[in-house]
C-alpha cells in the first residue's frame, strides 16, 4: 500500500545554507515551518533573475531482479544464481517502472548495459533494444543509456544501433557511453579492462569514430585500433569513405559517468560536448568532478555555470521518519556493498573489509562502514520527503547550473518498493521544484 506522509510544504528550514543541508538531512531535524513553498526559500521564490535550476527528475535502474533475500546475513553475492525465467523478469520490471515514471512526469529513466550476471544484479544486456520497446508502451519519458560500454562494441555497430533507436523512438533515446568496470564483461568481449590505459585509449578512439559517423555525411578514420573503411576494392572502385546508414535524425545528447576529476577525461568529454553523470558523494566536494568539469570547459573556451551539463545522482529511500528510512534501507545498502565493494565502488574500504563483505555477517567487527557513513558523504539519503527537498534545495544553491537530479533506488530494492518510492517522490518532492514554487 502506498504510504503518505506530511507534504514537503511542512517542517522545512526558512533559509537552508548549503553547508547546513547535509547536517540537517542526517539529523532529521528541521529549523522552522512555513505556510507555503514560496515562503520557504525567499531567495529563489518568484525571482526569475535567480531561478532554482533543478527541473528534470530521473532515475537510474541498473536492471536488478527482485531478490528473495538481501543484506549482510543473507546469501553472499558470489553464491547468487537464478533461473533464466527469473532473470528474464527484468524486462517486465523495467516496463512497470518506466510506465509509472512516465505517468508521473519524470524526465528520463536511465538503463545500464551489463552481461552475464546470473547473480541478478544487472540484467539488461541491450539498452537500445529496451529503449525501442519502452517507447511503444510509454508516451513522453526519455530512455537513457547509462551506459553503452563502448569497448564491448564495434563503434560503427553501436552508432548504427543508436541511430536506429533514435529514429524509432522519435528522439526519446539518450546516448551514453562508458568504459566499463566488470572484467567478466569487457575482457570476455575481447577488450582490455585490467589494463586501464589500454581501455581508455580504445574507448577514446571509438568515441571519436562514433561522432564522426553521426556528424559527417561520409567519413574515414585511421587510428591505432581501426582503419575505416578498410582499403579494399568495392564494385569497381577503391573504398575510401563510409556513410552511416541511417544517421540519427534528432540532435544527439550524449552522457558519460564521471568517476574522478581526471583532467584528461574531462577535457575529452568537453571536446565532444559530452555531459556528465556524477555520484552524490563526489559531487558534494567542491574540488571534485563538478568543479573539474567547469574548469575543463573553461580550458576549451566555454563558460559554464557550476553544475551545468551535469547530473547529480543519489541513492535514496523515503519513509515517515529518518529512523524508519535507515532501518529499511540498511539491508539494501548492504546488498549494494556486497555487489560493488569487490569492484572498488564502495569508497574507503580496506582489503580486509572487502573480504568481510563477501562473507555472511560480521561486518561491524571488521569495521565495514554503515549506510549512515555514506549519508554523511552525500551519496546516500534516507529520510522524509521534506528532508529530501531540503537537501536538493541546498544542492541548487551550491550548483546553480544543475538542471538534472537522479534519485535511484539501490540494487536490491523490490519492484513494489521502487514503484512506491517513485510515486512518493512525484507527489511530495517534485512539486517543490515546479516553476510556480520557485
């Protein structure tokens, strides 16, 4: 049953400073009430010259099936294996989530491309095929690729498939590229993953080719990994150029994850007009990816507001109280850690703690951080809708150019809970960011 709580109109601070937002989101305490949204944030309300920027709410769904248990005391990640029928349930689950989001006015559902995951964590192997299907069962929502892992594709095949999806979905498919992080996936498809320098080198050449194919009537490429076209005779002439058929007919919006503030990677993104998806923990550090992306744009002669062309991502869970939200998200966070800690995506863990995460129980004795630790860092949120609004308003103050925010239920969240949370955000959080509420 859908749970209702006091609306985001109530129990919010009258002037939340960016330095105080995370503290209050952690404590669950508020600093006053207001009769209306317009009274809550007087510095932005009804002032077009200083508008609040978050206007596009999205979610990342990596494609986990419903799990029979979750948390540190349940089945270890490497022991999870499910039937083909259960793994295939990801498609019905994806459709249900997309339909719910579409009906409630979300901007984009982002899907992840992954392979061979019998553990049930990330089970969508082809975002572009999924996007075409979802466009037929929804009306407005965009379907984003988060992300097509370029090293696992031939770049021209990826370009063709995206162009086809662009046309068949009426421009509702958003392009996204990544380098990958699963050795089981990338190395199996014949590309380097263990050798990070080789992986980046291959990725950058592939992206160069893809944008040539998108943007040029005909093109050729000579690089370390690809000679396109091959120097062969064809129907009486020597092949010199290729034309992608079809090319996209809508403007191509491309996104890429930003894992660090590495200047080389950020410069590459800016060069190609690629927008960035940033995790919340990294995003809250001024010297991190958000500032780094703006600085990379400046090096290229482009002036961006802080947060412009970026999307901030948070793992979240709502409940009637902060304490209830933490209780409910804890086993889901623990399942997330079981999946991602061995891959290096749970920051700060020692090798001993990573080993502990692979076993049943005993995490506290090993010093494995709790979800509250990552709430403090800003990458996870658990609390009430009002507290989430307050947190996001603080991000608006800090990053005035940011339009997109991604609120995602972590891996392990059941479908029924995800649908409940999606509706809750739409009813109690998103209205605070409508133009009339500024």
